[in-house]
C-alpha cells in the first residue's frame, strides 16, 4: 500500500515543528508552477526523506541515487524522440558478419527505417550492430550496458548523442519495453531468451501495453519454431498458459514480413490506455455498425460488465487534445485475456470493418507519441 505523506510527516517530523509537506510543495511550485504532476514529485521527495530518516544502509542509498540519475537522464534524452514510433530489436551479440542472420538483421533495420520507424537495440555487436547499420544513425537509438568486458557500442552508435549508457540491467530493460511500439526478436542466447520471455510475461499479465511481438528467423531456420513447439507442448498443453497467449507472437522469415506485421498492427489501432476501470482503444478509423455488432457477440468474454461502446473524442472525459481526431472503443476489460485482446486488435485492423468516412488525420505526421499505459495496481 502507498504511504500517505501527511500521515508519515506527522509521525516523524511534526515533533520538530516542521511542516515539510508545505515546504516541499512551496519549492516545487517555484520550480514547476504549472505542472500537473506536482503531487507525484512531492511524494518522490518525501520518499527520499523517509529513507534519510531511517538511514539504514549506504548501499541502498547509492542504488537509489544511481537509479534516479539514470531514469532522469534517459527521460531527458528520449523526450526529443517522443513523436516517433520505435521498434526494439533483440538478438545475439555474437552473430558473425558472414552469417545469414546478420544480413537479415541489416535488411530489417533498413526496412524499418524506410517505414519511418526508429530501431532500438542494446548497441552491441552481432544482430544489434547489423540492425543499426541497416537503419543508419538517424533512425537508431542504442541502450548500452556498462560492463567491464564484452559489451561495447557498435560503429553506428559509438560517440553518438543517441547512445544511452546504463549501469543497471533492470532500468535498461525497462526502456527497451517502455519505448517500444513493436518488438522483433532474432535468434540469440540466454539474454535474448530472457528478453523474449520477459516481454511476453509483461504483455500477458497486462503490465505492459499490447504491442506487436515478431519472431524473426532466417528462411528454413528452426530456432523460434523449436521454441514455439516447446511452449505449445510444455506450457499450453499443461495449462501453464492460455492457448490464446500464443496469439501474442508472430513468426516470420523475412525482414519485409516483420515490418508488414508491425504496420498491420497499426492499420487502425493507434494506442490504448486505462481510464480508471475502463479500457480505451484509440482508433484511426471509426468502425461500421456491422463490425460493432459482431464485436459485441464475438468478444463479449473480454468484458467484465456491460459491452463495447464507440465514442468520438470527449475532452472532459479524456483530456487528450493531441488525440482528439481518434475514435474511442471502450469496455470493461477483464485485464487477463491479452491474447484475446490481440485477436480483437486484429479484427479492428481489417479495412472491411471500417466506416466509409475515416477519422480526420493529424495536420502533420509528427504529432505527440501516444501515451502507453498498462494498468497499475
């Protein structure tokens, strides 16, 4: 349970005659008087004060400081790219230049750049170097990890302002997923498998927004198919996962297919968010009446109560003027069946289900990037 700042201060600081809550709020109002997030910043500062009051462990304090610095630096650097769609590419750092997978990853980077998508990798060698080489620096972001051995920035990213070094793996992994509008996973080792399973876990459990997850292998390759066979036999058949959880993945054998999968995911679906207990899908095209009726029947299992509703933008409800051109499909999502949610998105993306008149387009192609928010409990 989150602590209540006022209760915390009354228990620990008021005996000294200090109204620290008011002092903190006064300073924040001087720094950012118009920010809607002042209460959040206040609670961050009060959390640090609570740590200082307890003063249990220097190592804990150093971890907290390093984590905050890394987060703040990454937020600041990535702010300039918030209007651009991005795809995170995972794969082995040990894939040699002459391997077919290297050439395929290079073509993947080039294909993503042609689609005006930025390529995020760990900025190392192998698959990562190939994807950045194909995309070029203009369409590349590198999230490197600071290690005493093995991991160095590849030639495309070395010395660039678009290279972010991370000390902590967990923060680096957070940004791999947070910034991604899609993920492409190429064959790799323990690290690649770890990243694949973590991404799937986050999406399956609703802790990360639904995005396309593409497994890319060379023509005739069996790396991902063997993994899928194992998942089907050992996880799905033993009821450790739902059969529909496998809908979260797409297996392809060419760079162009991978990009097509990502573009198809965003044909009508724009983004999603939680609005209290209501799940909101933003759509580029309004659904026709027949499609809406069909959804009520075929996807009723996704709703906890009531049914699906299609709305035009309502500023008082949504407070998102940058997305006022988008239609909303809202329902009380159960929050569990994200594989079925992916099936719904696939349905929404089929042109035959759109109304004759599409929603008006943005004045420019570089509008604000959608806010992707998983449900937080």
